């Protein structure tokens, strides 16, 4: 990635998005982020993120963040709603980001969703699927909108997320039947590797820790980013 332009990361106030921002900055890549609160903006500024105040649900805020000032080379979105959100950003927030990215002519859009979205629904245990179904529907809508946008995309669907430090055992597979767990920091590393991988262009991939894949699943092939 160029050192003169920015990677725009949505969802940096917590979780995988924040891990992605930390990883990019540690590798001397400039990061710009849209944040809803002054508190979050200040916290991210401390680690080197260039914050822009705004809400992903507001298209004007998103366009201002992506289209104005510094050039954006790629967009990474980990947007996902909390149970307390009355309007979840999983579709509409990502739609706004995708529309702005199209206008800005970004080189790549990486969308982080979840195993259980789209054709990976087959990997989910029925009980978990029932609980997560409303949000998985929104995530699938966002995936389809990105696929149809004309942007160069990579969709990453992590398994169950854990907060411990990276293990280095994160893998990707294009096989939608595989499910398990992965640490957020390992998802971040895989996402960032996809930025420079032409193999990852226009792919939908599941992200898992090779040591935390559920037993009894079919044999599968690891996806090669190099």
C-alpha cells in the first residue's frame, strides 16, 4: 500500500476494527476512521489514527470522511450492530461506505461479516443460527451490495471471535462449510494481508484458527494469499 494515501477503517472503536487499525499503524500505514464520539476519536488518535467525527448511518458524514482531503486507497469495514442499537449499521452503514467508495474510486473494499452469512449458513449450528438470524440477514445484504457494486472486493467471514492475543494460526478458506473460532487479532492480520493480495480479489473467505476448527467437518483447502 502507498505511504501517501490512507486506509479507511470503519468500526475502529472496538473489536476487530480496532485490531486492524493497530496492525496497520504498526506497519507504518496511515489509517483514517469515522468515529461517533469525541471520546473514541481521542482514544484512537493516541495510537495514530486520523479520526473523523461522524456516523456511518449518515451518508453525508461518510462521504465527507472518504471523499474529502486525504486520498483513500482502500476501505475496510468491520461495522456491526450492538444488541442495544435501535438501527443496526450492518447493512445501511456498509451500503453508505460502499457508495462513497465507488465515488472515491478506491482500489479495494474489504468487508468483514460473519460465518453464517450467505452460503456459509450451512456451517452454523441451528440454535446459534436462530439467535443471530436477524443480523446475519443484514450482513448478507451488505455482502450482496458490495459484490454488485463493481468494486474490487474481499469478504471475510470470521468464526466465533475471541479477545486473546494473536496466535499466528489464523487461516482462510473459500469452503463455506467450515466453522470454528478465531482471535480478533488474527482476523486483523488476515484482513491486512488481503490488502496486498491479488489472490484475494473478489473472493468470499471464512477466517478461522486452524487449532480451533470444530471437529467432524469435511476436509477443506486453505486459501493461499501469496
